[in-house]
C-alpha cells in the first residue's frame, strides 16, 4: 500500500522508499506543528492534489498543508511579488518553465537535490531540461503539457469534412468556418482571448513562430511588425471575431475548457492537458466525440507547439525548505500517480512528466490523447524555437526577466482587436513594437 511505503520507524527512521525524507517527520510532532503554505493555480490536477494532500499529512504527523489557490494570472502576480521581495509568504510555489529559468538565475529559488528514491531519470527529458538551469534542477514537474488541436468528430462527420493528424492553420480555419453554427449554440473555434503573457500571448506566439516569425532578432531588436506577426495576428483575430464565441476576450484555458466540454466549440487549440478532462463523461458532454490532433502549422513546424509544465518549487525565503522538498517529491512521484489512479482513476492522473506514466496500459486506455501529447512534448525544443535564429530560450515565452511585463503589455494591446470597435492589426502591431522597443532599451538590451 502507498501509505505503508511512507511509514517509518522513529527509532531508526527506516522507510521502504522514502527513508531520508520520512525522517523529517520525526521532528514535526503535534507539539511542534509545521504549516506548509502552498501557492497554486486553480486547475483540475491541482484541485485533486488538494483533495489527496491529507494522506501526506497523515504520514507526517504535525505537518499541515495550507493552500492559497488563485486564477493563473493572479497567481503569477502574487508569487512573483513574493519571491522578488523575499517576503516568505509561501513555502511552495506552483511555477512554470519560464519562472524556473529566470528566477533561478536571480537566486530566488532553492536548488533541489531529489532523494535517490525519487527516480529523476524517469522524468521526460524535455520537461526535466526545462526546469534545469546550469545543470541544476530548480523545480519538480507536477504535470506537463504541449499544445494540440481538439476537434468534434461528430460535427465533422455531419458536415462531411475531415482534418489530418497534422493539420495546417489554413485547414483548421476552413473547418472552423464550415462548423460555425451559432444558431445551434456551436462556435467554429475557441482560442485564448484573455490578455496576458500566459494567456493570449502564449497561443499567439506559437502562431507567429509557425509563420516564420520571432520576438527578437539576434541584436534583441523587436520584430513585431514583420510579415509573420501580421499574418499570425490577422488569422487569430479573424478566427475569433467571425468563428469564435461571443466575449472571447474574457476566455482563457478554464473558460474554453468549460465551453468545449459543454459542446459549444467545434475546434479548440490549446494545452494537451485538456485531453484528460474533455473525455470524462461525468464532466463533459462531448466525451467520446473528440479527435486529438497535433497543433496546427503554417510555413514551418518550428515553435508551432509550446512546452510547459506546472511545477513545484521552493522559494529561497521558505523557512521550511526540508519539509517542503519532502512534499513536492511526494506530489510529483510515481507513487502519487498510482495514488490518483486508485482514488480518482487513470483519466485523472497528472501526465506530461514521467515515462512510466505513458508506459502504463490503463493510463493509455483512459487517455486517448496520450500519444499526441507525448509526441508534442518530445518534439518541443525551447532552445531552438524559431526558424530565424533568436537570442532567447523559450517557445511561447522569452527567457528574460523583462518578458513578463512585455508579454502582458502586448497581450492587452492584442485584446483590443476583439472589442466591438477594434483598431487595425497594423495599428496594434505598431504600438506593440513601440512598447517592446522602449522596454528593451530601458533594460539595456538595445543601446540608444
């Protein structure tokens, strides 16, 4: 049994697998209660972790997990402020590959040395590398993802159309126009419209990449008025304005997941993690009716799909670093995957992190998107994300501290195109170019 593996003998602190970490619990008696404060995003897998966390607490007497659960953009604001000021509000933070790279270079995160029983070599190489800086791990992946195309098979069959396993954006746009049927409450396509570097800009950047564009050239000069940006933004805007749902500017991942699961979207291009939710009959009206395809491409496959992992890290300001590492090892372990499979089901296990998960027959049977997801993750290269040479690491983000502010500013400018009286694409790109150039000059990347 899983809990049996975590039990230990206090006289010798001997455990079957987690001896080194379980010894820490001996120091946390009920008289010495220890609170671990975890800041996390309000995604489905994280909510499952909260549900199962009492099992960690039972195995570690005196330890209590306290949760601060926030919407994605608000989470990023709060944890960034906390690590930057070393306020010490959180012991564990849910971060992504962007933060792992940028924050580790600033000394904001504690380096991690997982215990021998953690099986680091079982982690998918691309995901492990994305959380490594100068040979050192700074976070452990809770679940990983790339992007894919989700399509309603029943609607395509009814319309007499099809899409290949590796569609182009032109093919997706054509299908969205054919499937758009607002009178019946079905919209041709759902895409992220909510402004933010982790929202609309994430998807838009993959569109730019696959059209042959980039954020910066090798001299760090912004390229936002290039033909690739113009083509990508025009396509994105046309799709959401003419084949998207009303109020698309307010929709991020969670909102589009709800729309798609309710049968309101014919096509959805977004994170592969969605496959584990849209196919659950108890949560989705379209379970069993969804085809999972690779993310669309345009003139090049370079950077057409992103690489991301929601991961757990320990800020340098944490006063409970040893027990925090014990928790994040448990939450990202093979044993936790097995626990979720037993308690909730194989369709609910966090994917995108471990080879062993994809080798499990029950997981593959419960997750028909598994092959698409694994191929997308394995082929995403954040070290070489664009067709023209770029000076940065990152696919849907740029691995510099300034990008969070730049991406959010551009995201708000892009969102204006989805308002009732939008400016032109050219006007938005001109303003985005000006904003980005000003910030890069201020940061010293470009000399006046």
